[in-house]
C-alpha cells in the first residue's frame, strides 16, 4: 500500500516548467492536493542551504499578496462591499 503522503503525479505547464502534484492527509484528517514546481536549482560551488533559503525567502516575498484573504474573511469582505 502506498504512503499517502508521497502519492504523486506530474505535468508540464505551458512554459515547460515541471510540476509535481502530491496527495497527502492534513493534520486534521482531510485530504490535500498540492501542486509543486521547482523555482530554482543551485548547482554552483558554495551554493548551499543558506543560499537556497535566501532564494526561497525572496520568492515567497515576491509572490505574497498581503491583501489576499481566504475563506470566511473573504466572504465577509464581499458582503460588506
């Protein structure tokens, strides 16, 4: 029986980036489907974990939308508008 946290599928998007789609149980017991793509692969000398973490931090900051809300708060904001 497969480990449900590692069941994966894959595809390439229109730009050619490879994505992995994972299925895993959440902490609450619900099921989650995650779409994962590689942002960057470090291959040079001296590019270790610290460099990878800096890139990950920059990537997350660039793609964060502070005005975005989800779930109940979004519905409340639409109702108030």
